[in-house]
C-alpha cells in the first residue's frame, strides 16, 4: 500500500444491505429478552468475550449465577421463536 497516495473512503455512498438491518433487529430483540439485572454480565462474557473476575469468590459466584439466568432467558427467547415456526439465525 502506498501511504503517499490520497485514499477516499466510498463506503458512505453505498446503501446498507437489508440483511444487516434484519440481523441488527434480530440481535436487538434477543438482547431485550434478557432482564436488565442480568444483561451486564451476559454482555461482559458473551459479547465482549471476557472472563468473570472479582476479588471475592462470592461475587464471582453471583455473576456466574446471573450469567446462567441471563442465558436461560436468551434460550427461552430462541426456543419460543423456533416453536412458533419463526426462522432463527
């Protein structure tokens, strides 16, 4: 790549693909199925791919419990979609 040449980003001129907006909508609906008190730990572990780390073991256990409950809600969301015959990604 020649760093001396001027480069122009043309991505702003392209329309957003419909599949992207559909995927974002499905993602947002799935996230909304997780109760507010469980979402932070689900985001931390699943989306950010980080470990649960705390100074005290009791806090680690609490976050693991919240993670399991949050994932249960997410599983229930996808299971209900499948039971209703809706397509899941």
